[in-house]
C-alpha cells in the first residue's frame, strides 16, 4: 500500500520559537513511521523554520520576493528542518532521503504549479522513503513564493497513486464551532465558518488552506492529531475524513 503522509510543521517544531525542533514530538512521529510496512512518501511543513523567515520577508503562497537573501534564509531554514526529520527517520532504520522542491518546482504567471514527480516515483520504486517539505518555488512575475506542504500532498498523491493520504496536525481533527471533531467534510462551505487562522505564524493558509487543498484530491484524506498517527499508519481512519470531488 502506498501512503502519502504530511507531518505538520507545528507537530515537529516549537512553532512559536524560531528554528526550534520539538524533539519529543519528532521522535514519536519517527517511531510511528518506522513501525509502518507501507510504501511511504513523507511531507513536512515549515513550522518555526520556514514560516518565521517567510513572514519576515513578506512571502506567502501568493506574494513573492526577488530578494536573494530572503530566498537563502527561507530555503536554508527548510533544508535544516528537513535534515532533522530525515535524520530522525534514518536513526530508526527508515530509508529516508531528502527531496527539496525548490530545485525543480515552478509556478507560471497565473500561479499554476508545475512539480516534476518522476524523481519521487523512482525513489519510491527503489525502496526509499522520499521526504519532501514546504519550500519556496520559482514563480513567474513574483520571483519566488511559498510552496506549502499541503500543495505538495495534493500533487504527490495522484502521482504516486496513493491508496491513503494522512495529514497529522496538532489537533485531533478539524474542529467545529463547539470544539468537536467534524467526522467528514465534503465541501469547504460546510466548515468555512469554523475554520480560523492559525494561532502561530503561518504563511500557507492554516487549517482553511489544508482543507481547500485536500478537497482537491480525488480520494479521501484524513486529518488527525499526533496521538492518532500510529492508528492511521496501521490502516485506521482517525480524525476527520476530507472527501471532495477533486475539483475544489
């Protein structure tokens, strides 16, 4: 079975403390991944590494920068976090290898993403666990903009013919106005009023951005908290099921 797993940046970092890994949380996530027998593609968010630098330079998924120093700061931070994630997985025997999207991806002037995926498919077929991350992307007319981990999930899932997609966040699922986990989402309008901005610095759209992205998938995805990561990787359906029609 092929699984695309997104580890939220706020799961593996102390998101309010610039460039600080949450060592215990990353170790727990790596343990869960190491126990899985599935063919895995792992994507992680920016957390306190990418988001703070992106905010400093005014860069988001739509607003870009031509400042080379800003590009170096944001991409460099994400490479450092990626190294920490790959190292944690490798220490547990996972054949994890880094894949940096900035090296290959681009957006056209309309913002449409072009992400070559043959490298990921080949690595997966050769027994590796590709580990991608939120990053910058060359953007026609904008210089560089943010490429979120959620966008990567949407691109990668169909490319690798994923059987399951999981998004591990800091909450046990998508929460309604009463703080209860919503069991299933089939359209953004169903939950728009309940989705607010991320409490910490986030330039990729917070939970609302996640749900919009996941609704674009043609197969269901699951949003869940760290405690349910093992359950998801064991084949369970924890948290919130996001099942759009692939056109959102």
